[in-house]
C-alpha cells in the first residue's frame, strides 16, 4: 500500500483553515462510485465552537497563486483513476493535491517557449556562450573519472553528456525554483493543450516520490515539472534514471539532484535507450553554394524531427557530403539561419537521439555545438607551468 510520507502526514495536522476546508471537500461523497483503500480525511468543527463573525475575503491578486478545487470533475476523476490503478488511498491523494497551488506565471511561461520564436543564430547566442563553454570545460575536468567510466560502458561521448547538463541547468546551478507539484497540477488541470500529458506526469510524480524517498512538497523543478541537474520529467526519471557506475551507494535510490554519478549515468542511459551510436557524429558539415542554401532552407519545416531523407537525396539537392556517408544513410536537413544568410545543416542518427531529450532542432543543434566547443577546448594542450625563481 502506498501512503503519503511521514512529513506530509505531520503537515496535515497544521491548523490551516484553508487546508482543512479543501480536505473536507475532497472527502465529501464522490460523484461517482469508487472504493477507497482508507477512510477519507474529514475536517470537523466541535459543536461547541464559538460563532465566527463573517469576514470579507479579498480576491486574489492577478497572477497570484490559488488553491485547486478538488471537487472539479477533472480533478476528482484523476484522483479516482490514480487511486484505482495504483492502489493509493483516495484520502492520501487528496491530502497531497490539496496543497498544490495554481500558478498563473507557469501558464504564461509555457505559452512563450524560446524555441518557437527565436531564430537559430539568436537561440545559439543565448545557449552556446563563451562562459558556458568555459564552465563546461571546468565541469568535464572535475568529473572526468565519472564521464570516462560512463563512456566506456555506454559509448556516449562525455562532451554530449556535459553539454546536456550545461544547457539544462548550467551544470547544476539552476535546477528550477517551482514546486513540481504546483507545476504539474497547473498544467495538468488548467492548460488544455497538453493537459493529458501533464496529468500523466503528475501520476508518475506521485509514484516517484515514494520510490525515491522525495518530499513531494519540497521537490523543486522547472515550470514544466522537470527535475534535477538533467531536468528529467517524472516518467523519464522513473524509466531512465540509474545508479551511477561509481556511486557506491548501499541503497537503490537514484538521486538526480545531488549525486553526479547518478546524473551522468542517467543522461547516458537516456541516450542509449533512444539509439545512440557509439563514436558516431550527430551533425556533419555539408557544403553548398549560397543559391542552394537560399532555395532549400525555406522549404524545410523546423518542426520536423525525423530522419526523413537519405544522403543521396541531399546530394541531389546540391549538398556535398563527406565520402564516408553512404547514399542510403538516413539524414535530416536542418534549417539553421545565420545573421546574414540562409544556412542548412545535416543531422544524423545521434542528432535524432538528442531531439528525444528535447523535441526541438534548435535545442539539439545547441547541444551539439556546445559539446563540440567543449571537446575542442579539452583537446588543447595544457599551458606550460610557470616556474618561480
């Protein structure tokens, strides 16, 4: 039987009137017949309690967080379905969801993702900066033993693992400041375009916090509910996270927040599970004249993430590919506009794998370029030591 953790249970005894009212609403007779695994949590008032004079409750400020109405049909249905499917008592789910808050700023953030409005050179300038490259080199040197161990085991090049962590959280510096509970509830119940996806992730989060011993009220992440240094969604956390090769932990907990063995191993495992090819490139240079670039680039759909062409077709369009790329190699032509001209790049299987991490060609190109820059810096000979007299 899965129950809410002890910390949460202790919090339920706090004399917060709002929380008690919401819990009482969730524990009211359900609109649909459902069998619960535990008695519902009920908020009661002593019969001898003194009368409370009416008060005027101010309306929440625009953009201010507000609690969820657990009596909403969508929320009640979610509670019933998750309870039945996972044998979690209805009362426990209610107790946790009652503490979630709708965050209007999350809705504002998700409707303006950078990938949908920025051109490639603008996006690249933001993510592939000299500072991020320098920090990536520092991180790679500090984690070299772990990175090499994972590389030997999985074949995933260290610079790509470093680049993912660098772009996602600036090497663990910015893991997110939103409560994951709030993010997933806000998007699951108040963002219709992707409500089904985020409700599924909310269910995964309810399971994850028990499996990995996370505090569901203190776990922070992005506005979309991604967590830890590699920013895994709850379903990815449960499916792809691993104990690192050098972890040495005595338990099976997978910690993507503070354990670099687990973080590095999990990013590599994500790539492997999506078909990463050992020691193969992600993007190859393709030479073409300006007219070809200007003609082809506007015909490409930047939303396409599939290897929907073959190298022979790219050559027929006027692109010169390396001889090592056979005509039947699956490729994707990537629109990558520069400040002063049209530009097209050629992606291979490993580029496709990067888009499984974040479904954006801009993101995948940024990961590749950052990884390439980091590898180039690491390959430079160390400066000679300065001797002192």
